């Protein structure tokens, strides 16, 4: 996908979100463009990176609660957004010598 194709898709999805909600946010845009997450997972697999699910919590003066990235809280989508990819432990360098 070229940069121009990405721009067109972003504009289309952003326009849809604006029509639906009256505003556009980066997280909403990423949720709407789910192929980004699939592509990231494919890249990580090709690089033999290890997936690790992270829990994102709210912060500040409000009571802590788990953040939700998808409109309906789909477990699969939530896991995709909360997954980080890193080199397996054996390939990491340590600062201990």
C-alpha cells in the first residue's frame, strides 16, 4: 500500500468517524483501520518477535480502570491493541556485564 493509498484510507475513515461522532481521534481511527493491527502482527511474526499482552489502565486522579480501545470491547480486538512485540529474552542484551 502506497503512502497515497494510506492517506486516502485515513481521510475516508476519518470522514466516516466525523460523520458518526462529530469528532475524530487517533485511537478511533486506528480501531476503524484494523488492517494496521493485522499487518503489525504479520511483521512481528516475520521478525520472530514475541507477543506480550499489556494491560492499559487509566491514570490521574480518577479511580483506576482498564482502558478500552474498541467500541464494543471485543476481546480479540482489545488483545490486538494491547499486544507489544519484542525480541525473545534470549536475544536481549542485559546491562549486567
